[in-house]
C-alpha cells in the first residue's frame, strides 16, 4: 500500500514539473577534428577507462609481437605497393593487425596486399567481423554456466550486444563494397557510426557484468582487447577516408527535422491528428484499440514482412510495463496523446538485479525509431542506483515532445545517431549518458534533488576511441533546477558533465543555464582523479543565464570556452567532418554557419 502511494506521489511530481518556453531556433554543430590515424602525437588514453561502478581492471592479452617491419613503399597516384606488415604498421594497433593477418596466411588464406586505403579498410572490417562471430559464439556457450540471475542477466546482454556487433560489422562490410546496390551502399560517415556502435557494444557488455559484480564470469570471453583493437583500426583508417571526402552539409535553419526524416514522416510528427487518424495499430487500456499492452503491439509489428514505417497510436493512460523495440524491428513510430497523458512507467534498477542496459522502461534498437507526445518514467527512486527510463541504440531516431524522467542514469543514449526535440529530461547523477552521436535541441533539462551528500552530474559521455564520431550536443535548450531542487539549491553541487571514457565529448551551445550549475562547470570522474582531463573535449559557446559564465570554469586542457567566430565555426553543420564533429551526419536543419 505504501509503495502504491509512493508511486502515485512520484508520478504526480513528474507531471507537475514546470514548463518554460523553448528558446529561439538557430543552427550549430560542434567538435574538433579527430587526430589523423597513425599520428603518434595523439594523447594516449589512461590505462583503464572508468565504469559506472567501481571495478578492478580486466587483464589484457596482447597478440604475439609483430615480425620485422617492412620498409614503406612510395605512394603513387593514390595506390601503394606494400605488404600487409607495411599496412598494419600504420594502424594504431599494429600488433593486433599483424597477428590476425599472419594467422590468415598460416591458415592458407591467400591474402593479396591492398593497393588502396579503401581496400585495406574492407580487409580490416572482414577480419574484425570474423573475430566478432567467434566471440559471439563463445559467449553463447556460457549460457549453461549461468548459475544465478545476475550471471544470466549479464550474459543475456552480452549475447545480444555481440550479436549486434556482428550485425554492425556485416552491414559496414556490405556497404563499403564498391559493387553494392544503392540501397546497401553506405557513406564513410555511416561506416564510422556503425563501427563506433560495434565497439561501444563491447564496452557495454563489460560494464554490465560490473553492474552485477559478475565480471569474473563474463570477462574471460572479452578479457583481451583484440576485437576492440581490430575495430579501432577500422575506425582510424576510415577516419582518413572521411577526411579525403567532403562531408560538409548545408541546411535550412527554418526546418525542424533532420533531412533523413521523410516529408510524410515530418507531417506525422507535426500533425498529431494525422498520426492518430491513420495508425496501423491502436493501444488503449479501455479496450477500444487492438491491444491493451504497448509491447503486444510492438511484437505484432515485428512480425510484418516489410519494415516500412509502422505507426502505433497509444491512447492516454498510465502503462505499467517495460517495452523493447528489437534491433530488427525498424521504422516503428509510437504516438501518444501528450507528455502528461500517455505515460509508460516501470521501476527496474541495478539494485533489483538488472544491468543498467536492461533496466530501461523503454529500450529501442530498430533503425529510424520515432517517439512522440508521451512520457517514460523509471520509478525506482534515488536509493536504487542506476535505473534507466529510456535507452536508445536506434540509428537515425527521433524523440519529439517526449518526457524522460528518473534519477540516476535516466537517459541512456547508448549508440548510433539520435535527435531529441522539445523533450523534458530530468534526473540526478549521469542522467544523460552513453556513446551516441546525439543532438538535444529546444529541450528542457531538469536537475532534481539527489540524496544527501550526492552531487548532480548532467552528462557522462562514453567516447572511448578518438576516432569514434560520437558526442553529446545540447543546443538552444534550458538547463534548470527542477521544483524539488529549487528550495535547497545551495545544498547540492551540480555539474554539466564528467568523463565516463577517455575521449568524452560534450558541447553546450546557445543554451540557458541557471544558477544550479557550479561555477567550475565540469567534474572529474572521481574526486581528485586526473582521468581523461587532457583528452576530453568539453566546449561551451554563447550560453546565457546566471550559471553560464566560463570565468571560473575548470582549467583542464580538455575544456574549451569558445569565444571566436573562427573557432566556433568548427562547430557548425557546414564544418561537419569525419571524427571531429559533435553531430552525426543527420542533416539536422541548422544554419550551415553560425
């Protein structure tokens, strides 16, 4: 009974969160150029990347040392005549590269040295794919050894994550094939996004086992870094190819949606009546629809033969369920009756035996997922630790007028390219975290009251490789204290972010920041830690409000108070290039310049 009363009070507190009008539209992008592959002046990452929970470092197993290095041959007319050792020795993880290509040679696989970088890239992706298939197979075999629920939860996540890594690498390999059809062929930026996701999945498997203290069970499968290093080599080589091509995009700042959102889909997003009048399925608790459960409708949609846009209208009501849109269930669109009317709520948490990844009230994997006019809440509360309301690994996804509420780890922007528009997001610790390339535009970010002795951290970005084209950008939005924090705002410190991984990247531009934010702005991962302070990129540009001054911000090498037009121009859509941007190549409709 008490739990029911608490749930109702908590739900009411979310629905009564204050509303402020969004600031004016304008364009931007962000980021700095990633260092070119094979540049030995790149700042090395710390030996051990942090994780959401205290852990011990996994042991690493390196491949055998490489043999004699071949002398490089001259490059003429874009082609190179060098053996595999020459090529491998120009990658960031040369030992791993040499080891696997020598292994192929020993297995009587005839490898002709490539002449072009693009050909070498395809060879690297193929080797990474082969290793990913093996790792996935090894992980599956661990199933019978799951002697408790914690092991089973971590193992289940890892199986799905490695399966997705195989899918991302396979998709990349097919897309890079010069003979691929137009619907399969991918751009260099697509490839970099999918490779980044493949690598992120490996880290997510590791961190999930740490959530539940079963690292000794899962880590034997992923204890060596070979697969991650193989993908890292792919990212580095593809990063060079991206720099050779022009990825500058132009955009009309009067538009509201990324260019990959079709004209019909834009009409669906703008017009509530259009989406509701012609849905494929209706979910209603009063039995006036096809289903009473949202997940039942999603499962029905997954069985359709053609994965074109599929609209599910969710009528007003409080739906107490966890929903999951699988990785192969593409083009799902959920439309509700409004943020305060259609509410999806659940209370999973790490304390309840779930991994952070699987604690989500709503989890979304299929490409081009869209959510509109609804709210997701994780009701686990501040005492339960990591408890996700929304987790998205959906490439080219949109969240429009969506509420996302919780405490620690509210919004898990796990991977791929994502766009949030006019959303309300609330939480306490690391409540926007993950390794997607994501833009928050005209959003309200509400900082809640944490537990006594805790500090609030808004972002924890998880970029672990300098060539991943990932990062968080908050643009033309509002960062303010929620109603429960305002009366005690001086009792708690609040920071814009802290580095979850070595190359964490966050940019905040033209955003209102209230006085809840500490003058330092940013926090180290742990008090007194120097982890990643020189390798992160934390940038602020033309923000306003009482908490926006950069005068007393941290003095880290990785912090950038952007003041000049020349520097700020590197953050515009027009300057978007491989590996150095804060935004994905989604065609987000900003001005091409400042």
